[in-house]
């Protein structure tokens, strides 16, 4: 099941593919995990663009194409450029090799291109 798809037969919507099976077998564990992730979302630093680029880089390292695509899209939605996305991917190569980065690029491009256009002000800032 891909990220962002419907979860269990109860009709609950889940963000991540692991949520439905965990919720079905261990609903209290799923609720605790969701609360913990919610607290991470409430962190005020780093700012949102950097957070999404970090999450995308982690997805590259984990070789999670759906995560790469999702976080590239979210990064663009909050003002990241394609250069920001590529630069973040390339930063993974010294420790994790070139292959994971090369494999991630098409997924990042797809997510980046799928993001809705953001409006900018007169200075070109989002």
C-alpha cells in the first residue's frame, strides 16, 4: 500500500503504508505512534522547508521512493527550488553512495513536479 492511500477496512485514512496493518493489530500502539509523530510535527525549528528537505534526504538513505517523492513535493510547496532538492539528495552521497541518490532523482522530480504551484511576491519569494 502506498503512502497517502486508504487504510484498513474501517475506512480510516492513513498517511503511511505501515499505519493500516499496525492499527488493525495494535490500535493503541498506532495511536501512541501518531501522538509521537504529532509532537515531532509541532517542532518550531528547523523551519518547514529545511524539515522537508531533511526528511527527503532520510528517505533517499532509506531507499524509500514514496517518501522521496512525498517530501520533494512538500518541500516545493513550502518554497524549495529544484536545486534545493537535488542538493539535498547529493549531500547523501559521501556517506551512502551515489546509487541511492541516482535512484532517488526521478522520484524526487515526480514529487516536485506534482506539487501545486506556489504564488510568489514581487521579490520572487513564496
